[in-house]
C-alpha cells in the first residue's frame, strides 16, 4: 500500500533491459552516440516538431531550472501558481539557475492558474520601469500539484495571456504522461499548438530511473541550453544510459501504458473513497493523485496497517479527536495494483 | 581500438545486475532508502572515516563544483593547476556554483602542482586587503590530467602548504581508483591522512553509468552540501539507483580490479610505444592514460585502421609532412583488452 | 508644490559646505581617512553601540542588498511585507546580492507586518527539509512604504517572532529619521534594543546627496560586508566625501531637524485634507508621507496648477467621471514649506 | 609629497561650485533631470557619437563590471592583461556582475597586451565546444596599470584581433584623460574609431568626487545596462549630483587641463629620476604614473621626509642593505605641484 509518491516506485523491466542492451561496447560521449541522436528524433516525431531542440537531464528540478534560465534574465519575473514545484519544492533552483529571477505567485483553485488571475499579476508587475523586476515568463504545471489537469484549451487560454504580454510559456510536465492520458490530447496539441514554448517532459515519476527531456519547440536557445546544462554539471558523459531509458519509455507507447495504469488506479481509489460517507475529496482527482480528507481514526487504522502516504499539508498531527478529519495525498504510480488499492480501502474500515 | 576516453566504455555486468536487484518494490526517495544508507556506511568504512559526510551525485562536474562551493565564498581564489579539469573542462561550473570565485592557476610539469609554485601563487594572491579576491582553497587532481599521479607524500606536501595558509584542500578524484592502484596507497592514506578535506570520488570513468561520491571528511558542511545539491538539481528522487551502482562498484573490490585492468593496459601500451624509435612519451605514464608523439604517417595509418583517440592538444591537423610528429592522448579503461592494445601497436607499422 | 518624492529635494547648505571643507588636501582612500573614522565613531555613539560595524554606501538599494547578503545564504527566505522596497523597488537587487534568495511576502494593513502573520509565514516556510528554501531573515521597513511607523514595542514584537525562530532582523531605514521623529524614540531603543541586528540608516531621502550607513550591531559580519561592498563596486575611493555628508547630517542634530520639518509639513497637509468632505486618507499618516483619495476633478485642478505627485497605484488614469476618486501619494521633504502645502490645499478648490 | 594614488587628491573648486549650483530646488530623480540629460548629450558630442548610450555611476569598479556584464554571459571568457584592474583590484566584481565569467590572462610587457599574445590566448580558449567557457570579450586598460598608454593604432590592432573572433572590446578608462593627453588623440579616435565598443570613462581619479561614465557606442544594450545598474544598487536617486560633477569636468576642457597637469608633473619627476645614476625606471612613464627603482637608503630618506607612495609590488620590505634597490609607484594627480615634485627629488639626496 505505497501511496507516498510516484518516485517511490521502481522501473519496469523493459527499462532495465534497455540499459543492458545499451551497454554493449564503446560509444561516443556527451550525447553524440547513435542512440542519443535516435531518441532526439523520436521525441521530435512524437511531438510533431521536427525542428525542436531536445535535451536530456536526470532530474525534474534540473529540467525546470535550465528551461527557465534560457528564457529569463536575472531581473525577470516568473509567473507561476503559488504551489508550483518550482516555487515550493526545488530549494530555489530556479533562482540559482536564472541568477536571481523572482517567482511571482498566481492564485487559482486546485493548483490551476486562472487566466484572469494571471493577467492581473502580469499587469501588476513591472509598471515602474527600471525599478521593478521585468515581466519574464509564465510557467504552468500539467498535471498540477493538486492532481488536476489543464486541457489543451485551458493551456491555450493561459498561453494567450502570456503571449499577449510577449512572455514565453514553460510547462512543467513532471507528470506530463498522466495529463495526456487524462485529457486524451496529443503531445503536440497540449504543448506547442496550445502555445507552450518549452516543456519539461517527465520520465522519472512515470517509470524511469532518472531521465527528463527538455524540449525547446523553437531551437533558437539550443546552444545556450547546452552551455547551461554543462555548466550546471548536468551533461552526462555516458549519455547513452539516459537515452536508453527514454528510448524504452517511448517504445510501443510504454510511457502511456504506465501512466494509464497509474491514472486507472487513482480512479479506482477515488471510486472507493467517494463511496464513503466519512470521506471528502480535497481536489477533483483527474490524473494519478488523490487528495482526500477522512477521520483521524481511519488514518490511524491505515497507518497501523502499514499504508504509506503523506499528510497534506505536512504539519497535521496524529493527535486529536477520532472524528476530526485529516487531509492526505495518495499517489498512484505505474506499479500500483488493484489489489493494493482494494487493500487500502478495506483497511479504512479496520 | 578505443582510446578516446574512459567514458566511452560501458559498465561491467555486475553493475547492470545491481540495478536490476535494486529495482524490487518501493523505496523511500532522495537517499533515505536502506541501500543508500548502506553505501554511505561502506564508503565511510573504506576510508576509515566514520564521521565523514558522503553524498552521491551523477557527474564529476557536479561533484567538483559542489565540493568547492561548500568551502569557497564568491570572493575566494581557488588554486589549481593550469590544466585542471575544473579550469578547462567544466564550462565554468566552479564559478557558477561558488557564485563567482576565481580560479588562480599554478604551474608544474606533467599537470602536477609543485609545492613551491603553489606557495608562490598563494603568497601573490590577496595581499591588498579588500581590493583582492581572498585566498580560498587548493584543488588538486589525482590521477592528473596528464596521466601522472601524486603519492600520499606528494599530496601531503601540497596540503601542508595549503593548511599553513589556512586553506582547505579538495581532491578531484575522477580517476581516483587509477591513482590508488598506481601508488598502492590506501584510500585514507592518500586523502585525509595526507590532508585532503574533501574528495570527489569518481565512479563514472571507471565503470559506472554515472555516479560520483563527494566525501567531506569533516561533516560540518554536510547540510550545506545537501542544500546546494538540491538547489543545483542534483538530488535524485530515485536515489537507490545511484546507490546500487556504487554498491556494486565497491563489492569485492570491483573498482580496484577495474582500475587495475585499465592501468595494466596503459602499461602494456607504454611498453610497446617506448620500444619504437619514432615515438616519444609526452608525459610519464603512471595510471591509465598515455600521452605520446609519433610521426604523422603513423597517425594516418592508425586512423585508417579505425583507432579512436584524440590529438592532444586538439588543434593539430592531419596535414603536414609524414615525419613531423603529432601528439595524442591514449586512454585505457576497465574494458580495454590486451588484444586491443596489441592491435593498436601492430597498426602503427601498417 | 513638489510632493512627488523626498528624493526630488536638494540638500541643505550645511552639506555642501561640508563637502567644501573635506576637500582640503590629500586624504587616504577607501575609508581610512580621519573623517571617515570619526563618522564611524559618531554613529556608534549615536546608537550607543560602541562595537557596531558601520559602513557607508551611496544608495539605499545597495545598503539593503548588502545587509541582507551578509546574513542570507542563497537558499534563504527573507520575510518582508508585500510592498517592501526590497520587494517592489529594487529590480531584484536582494536576489542579486544574496545569490538568489527568495523574498517571502507577509501581509498586514498599512504596509506593516502583523506579528501573527509573520509567525504564520515563517511556520509555513521550510518544513520539508532540503526541498525548500530555508528560513533566513526578517526585514521590516521603518518608516513603511505607506507612511506609517513601527514603535519600538512594535519592532520588538516582530523581532521576538524572528528570534524565536533563530532569524536575524534587518530594518530598512531609508526614512529612519522620520520614524524616529514620529515616535520620539532613541536610535538605540528602536533598533538593537528592540532586536534589530542590522540597520540601513538612510540619509539620501532626508537631505544628503547620496549616503546611507549600514550598521551591523554585531560586528561579526564586518569583514564579509567589506568584501561584498567592494565586490559590488560600492567602496568609494574618495570616501571622505561620503563621510563629510554624514558628518554634516549628524552635526547639531541636523538630521532630526530635517525630518522634523518633513513630518510637520505632512501633518499640516493632513490637517487640510481631513478638513475636506471630498477627501479620504488611504493610510494613517504618521511620518512624512500622506496617501489620500479625492475626486478626479480635484486631481485635474491640482495638475493644472503644476502640483507634482504620483498616483498610487500607478495605473490609475486621468480619464473618468469628475467625482470618482483617485488615490495619490504626497511626500513631504526637509525642504517642503508651509507656503507650498497651503498652496496645494488652496488649489484643490480651484 | 603625496604620490600614493591619484584618488588621494581632492577635487578642483569648479566641481564643488557645480554641486552648489545643481542644488537649487527640486529635480526629477534617477537621471531624468535636465542636467543629467544635458551631460549625456555633452558626452555624445565629445565622442562624436550621437547614438551612444551614456550612463553615470559612482565608482570605476561599478563602471567596469556593469560594462562587462552587458556583453558577457556567465560562461564567457574575458581576455585581459594579467595585471588589469578588473583582475587584480576589484575583489571579483566582474565575476559577480557577469554571474561567473572567467578572466583569461594575457601577457605583455609594461601592462600592455601584445596583439599576438591576445590572438594566441583567444585561439587557445574554447576549442572543445560545450566543455569550455566561450570566448566573450576583450578588455584593455588605457592608461595601463603600469603607466603606459596605447595609441589609437595600438588600440585598433587589439580590436582587430578581437573583432576577427567576433568579440566586442571594452576599454577601462579610469585614467582615460591621461591617455588622451599623452597621445594627443581625440576621444573618438582612441575609442570607437579604433574599435572600442564600450568605454569606462573615468572621472574620479582625475578630479571628481566619484563619477564615471559608461559609454556604449552601440546603444543596443542600453536598457540592459540600466536594469543591471539599478539591480546593482548603482542608480542614484539624486542623480543630478553625479551629472553636476561630470558637467563641470567637461566644461571648458577642465578634464584635459587636470590630466595635463598630472602628466606634466610625472614628466618632471621622470626627468629628475633619470638624471640619477642610482635610479632606474621600471616601466616607461607615458602618463601620470612613474615606476622607479632606487636604493633602499634613498627610500628610507624619502620616508623619513614624509613622502607618500607605495612599494610596488607590495611585499618588499624596509629591511635590507642600503644599496639594494626597492621598486615603487609614484602617482601624480591634477593637484600635484612642481614644488612637490622638486621637494621629492631633493629629499632623495637627503
């Protein structure tokens, strides 16, 4: 019953096998090997973006911070949701990589920025000339931190606000596959066709050891990205092992099947939770994460049964009356099974 | 006949197997899993340093830059050899991670700093108070970029200069295993017992997919290191896969056997080269790299036969008279075979 | 009728005269001249802080950013009010000087942080270990951006919150003199005795050409401050001309007389405004700034008469119905006269 | 007998008077006042560069670091002479403002870069693609740190090397006036007509309290400069007082008369020194600085007589045999008198 995080899961056997295959003989370093080039082309084809610059890194924080740094000078304002990963979970990596840009926080329910709220924050920023930080970029997260998703139309609505002010758009897609499965959109429709300029295309949370692709749909910044990646210590000498993971991920749509399983398990979990009178959903579950509130007594039973998940927010306590609710985050991954979900639901009743 | 770089080699089967074993089930993220903790303890034991802080990262550039940043404020001078990897091959990563420290270059034959030259550079730096950058740290590389090594006594001589001026000492050990095999020293003797304060303990060049350990013998900076690692995007969520590689590396002294093979092949290559009247060694080969100069005609034959290696320095050309010498770098790895070396030597004669 | 900003005013003749006196003959550079040392001692005495480190710079932005940088590592959170100068008016200088710290915004009416709100923001920051920026420092502004002041007791209440969490306290005192006159406190009572660790002691807005003093009540960071100042390009070679200004400023309590005049004029202006049925105060005026809302028709008359002031916020327009109110900021300086105030009030009626 | 530095001198009465005149009434802040605009136009006319962007700052370190930052990304190599002020005397300000660029040191006698040496350093930098810092900019100093000057032709020779590699050229003109007087060139001939892209036009060492102008002959970077200046804390609110100084400096060619006096006094000093059998010039004096070596006994007599100057290099000692030479730097300023020079020469004989 592991619902703590999708990064607690392992990787499917296809990925380990791919590492073994890639291990044969010598290979040019730093991404010049044939497999790395093939993976680049594969991602270009998947996104219907033959000119895109595609670069692999090993962590989502690196992908996001490098992507932002290529578009944001140090005096930029980056508009993002208050609970965005780049704001809350990267120990200031965006500030580090940009040389001190400022994250300007936008409100919106269920971790989604509302276009009006974005418009208002942009307008309120940078009006006093040289005295202010300057409007820089918009960053949105899909799947969001609350387990909701933006449809292509919703992405486009935010991009239009951004572009109207001349700002490029970044999408943090650490859980991009889950959003794609949830919306049924094509990769192109939910990104560049909806106005996204640069994407962090996640692999780690959805079944890889540690690989993310940064896709710059306009390759103008490609060389700058490479310099920033190297300077950040994120250029792998034995780059083929990153490429091999990503290759296996895309082969036969493995990535979509993995995300499909995670989303399906979240749906199964949601069905079980909504059937309970004592449980409330905190956000509408749309991908692989479920945020729910249930009585502390239920929480205690689950803990006793060994269920793993985080209280959300973190600072709730086990102490308190039996019937007072606690909120928690339940994350399904590609490796979550129906049996695991059912066991969790069963343990809620003790 | 691959002598371009030790990072062009793959990894031994034990490492792939270890990834497969580590893949079983769920694991806590970010280094809190049992395997990551066990590897930390294993490195502490190996270095006879039970208090040391041990952190894994995926690249040598990250290891070096993070290690320097923990000891050097932005106004520090880092004393290193003119051809050090941190000066020549990291696109300014040390400057990035330290917030703008200055690398002050020390001379010395065969890529080794001489204690007197180090002393002179330290004394010449920072004498004008607030107007200058301040003396910060000494960084030495073992195995050096020229394929030479420092013995424990030679390390200690440099450390004594550094410590006399109150400066901590970093060792870039991207090829630490090769230096250890070459000198026969223990890990402790050639590091903290010789005055080294922080070590980049390399794995990637010697048979891993991408793992280096940063070992801070005094753990006072451990938390700062963790924050800098996270902020740099170098904290792996699925940390167990870094740990699994390092665990396999250390198991049964695999790492020393790998380095032993590389060094032995370099010795075999050296023997063959020194037997030739038309060939000269550029640096004394002491580990797994051989720098040699031979006639351009020989170079052309080797190229025609498919031998892979770099001209060193890079800017030499194929054009020129047959008998004019070219200089090249020949790197042996754990996977270099005697047959490969012998074929190389045979092709020199056409 | 100049109410645009206190930095639009000139300097009193005493200050120009002091520059002339300081100009005699040679002087040691970089703050080692006798006048610079005397001014340092004078500020120590004024603040009853004989050990304090005192450094002069030429701008308020430099003073604030350098002060923060000495206490905040790049991964720090700086807690300040949403409208603080360091957040809104320095083009990211705090982020630049700290190497990318994050300003975390606290709410509170009239630009004053409430202790409870500060406590809540601190508690909500940094709870997830290495993933978050770390709690770093509290910065408060006195006189605030809304023309209100903190009393010594109010400063102490905020400092207690900060210190309970181990955080040092910075006071942005660009209008420190106005706050002092308004509260009647002593310099020591409203700073270090109330828990302030480092003060930006403003001179420019209150009658100098361009001098601020940064006072570190604990001198432990003095040398770091000096290095950061030099590295920031803020160490004046002909330092005596900064010192001469500050010396004239303190001589015979000139600085308090200047601030007293500014505050008195704001009071006179407030009296006239509150006597009007069509005018409303936006914030309670407590020092030298008055924020008022009056009908657009009044605004048009004032503009036509040549009155200088800013609409606040900036993005209001002249267009609109005659009776709809506009908000504006009216700043009095040491050189504002009663005649000027009275003329302004008279023009409101046309 | 003050020969320690030209920044130890005061300012001519015209400059103090100009401050008094500028002090009348209110003025728009941040450089929008009429005097600031007039000074901008005056410098454009002086340099025959009607499109140039002109910005004032208060220190030479700020001028240099901001100028470099506008042209150099963090991964740039800045080519400069080993003893350049930006390398030796700014505590790493260029690294700070550029976000970590690397200063690559060029050799050349008497602090002048030789075109061949510059060419060689450029060629040796950045040949390995993403692994290296990238060629960024060339910075030369005129008057140099050794008191020598570059003629327009010599500047052009270096610029041609730079431009052939696509690199812009910065001139550190902290002592620009002295170089101009020494060469008899026009401001345009020795700067943009000789290929200089951006100039730090010094005022402080030649008679101002603290003002330098940064002149970007191509205004494309003007807005970036303004943002960097503000973010660096170098935008003065009461900007008129910087402008007033610069205005007085240019009025009636005051600046050239001041530099002419300094150079003439250095010439007089040189004549006296070369007449002595026991004294040797270390560098050929071409502007306002004289580097000379004379017996320690002479040095002792001068010290006893109260002469002020620095040993150069710093780390020589007073101890030693009477006849062993010491090297020193003797700087003349606009306020140095013939009587002072003659007294110095007289005291050499006791």
